[in-house]
C-alpha cells in the first residue's frame, strides 16, 4: 500500500512558489511586513529579526537574477546583430573585393570561397564564425588582398568576442538562478516554521494567523492567483480552466506595457479581436464571458501588446 503524506507537513510555501521567484518575493514581502507591523509582541519581534535578513537575501538574489537576465538578452542581441551583419553586408563586401582580383570559378577564388557566400549565411553561429576564421587564414600571403584580410581579422575578433561575452552572460545567469533558488528554499522553509510558531501562539484562535500570510497567493486546493512577466510580443498560457458565465476575474497590469487577455482552444489561432485589452498600470474586474467563447475554449491566455517592453500581469479568480 502506498504511504500517504500528511498534508500538514507539506510546505505549502515551497509548493506555491515553484517556478515563480517573483511570487516567492511577493509572498515573503507580505509576511515580512506583517511581522514588522506586529513586532510590539516580543514573540513576533523574535520571528521578524530572524526572517527579515532571509527575506532581504531573497530579494537581493532575485534582483541580481533579473539584472543578469537583461544582460543576457542584451549580449545575445549584440551577437545576433553581428551575425546579421556577417550574413548580409560583410560577406557581400568581401566577395566583391575577392572578385575584383580573382574571377568566380577560378582556382584562386574557389580556394578563398569554396562554397561562395553560403557558409557565412547558413548554419549555426559556431559554423559561421569558423567560416570567417577559415577565410582569414586563406587570405594570408596575398598582398593584393591585404586590406581585405585586415577587415576580416578585425571582424573575426569582434564576433568571437561577442560570442565569448554572450557565453559568460549565460553562465552568470545560471549561477544567479542557482542562488535565487537556494534563497527561495531557505526563505520558504523559514515561513513554514513561522507558520507553526504562529499556530502555537494562536492555538485557541488559528484564524488569527491569516493576517501574517497572503492567503490568496498560496491557496492549496485550486490555484486562483496567477502572476507572470511576458516578453515583448509574446503569448503566455496561464491556465486551463472551465469558466462559468457568472465567473469574474480581477486583472492587473503592473508595468507600463499593456496586454490582451482572452480564452483560446490552446492552439496558435488568431485571437487578435477577442478578449479584453488591459492598459498598462491599471486594474479591472471583468466577467469571464468577455474573454471569448467560454463554452468551447478553456485556455486563459495573455498576449503582450508591447514590441519593446515586458508585460507583468496579476490575475485573480474571484
């Protein structure tokens, strides 16, 4: 017979925040602030003094992880722009310079560009960087193409440096992710411990401890609160849910980027005219029926309408 886990020893804070560091920080801040507000009580103050630095560590780890994510995106974009320059401007100019000395189909031309421009335009980033290095090597010792070699060498240095910087950014982001996960686990364990301590203090009135935790964020039966950050122009599948015509949702855009909330069948169909548009930095309460055909479609979707900024949302089922 399978051994059952006693529900009361399941750390609901860990469960609720799996995959969402932002939600972990939100829950922890509410708990930290509630402890601070009640620290006139010596027992509450003792919990606050221990929990507060753990919360700050989580907040700092999360902020660093977020910053590294932006660095990673920037470095990746920089390398992609260099690759685009290689595929279009650079290889075109190099090919023209070579043909000014060696006509196409001559042995000399074939030695320099055996597959014409293709290796510089198609393939992985590593393959295309290798093609640049190979061209630089075969240009050695050709006085008529000395200026071209100088340009190829300079671009090779630029693009390999860009690749190295991108790889370092990815590695740094991985390290930051490990740090924030470690901080999340430690913080959630401490909140779970505080949950037990608060129950002990309020054993005759257990409901009194609810003021120390944001209950709607850690609901343990059916999730009713969702929050996420969506990249520019991206879509996000929030949850599969069967809505009733009388259901209501509270929706908040917590950044300047607006987004569309709608119901879909889970596919990639065009829903650009469906749902409700939420303007940046606003909150609304709406009927579920406004999101689309709730009798047929079950997937709650959010689409970022900004081409440049992330859209952060919070949604609660009322």
